[in-house]
C-alpha cells in the first residue's frame, strides 16, 4: 500500500489534486492512501509520523520553492507542480518530476508513471 501526500495551500485545488492522483493510481492498479496538507509545517509532521512514498507539492510561487528546499530529505520522492518555471531549481534539488500548472489528468499520469518507473529502477 502506497502512502502519498498532496501539499497545496489552496484547499479546493488540493482536494482536486488528491482525487486526480487517486484516479490515476487506480488506473495504474496501485493501492494507495492519498492525504493532503496545506504547507511545510504540516507536511513535516506528517512525514515524521509515516514516511510517504511520494509527495506532490503544488504550491504556487516562492512558497512551493520554500517547501521543496525545506523537504530536502524527501527530495527524491517529490512531484512538483508550480505556476512558475522552477525547472532548473527542481533539477538542482534532485526532484524527479517538475511541471508547470495547470495540472491536467495527462500531466498527473505522466508524473506518476515516470515516478513509478524511477522507483522500480532504484529498487
């Protein structure tokens, strides 16, 4: 059973992303629990209680960058969506997947597929 956290300060967007991730994971025949949080302090607490297999950070602007840099220990487990192009920063921080918003079903499927391939290759 996979444990995934969606981190997004915008509650309606977070709920939408959680549902989109669940649907994509079901399509991939992956059993997973998908929970949500609003920002870094909450994500940090959740990660300490139960280390997630994957984290989707979908915060906008510098807030997202701050969460990513604060979550260094989770960096190889992060899928990052942002309204700004932080592709270079994502690469430097070893984030396996970065894409600009809006998050579509296609982008989510692509992110999760690539993420699963990386996990299988590393394991």
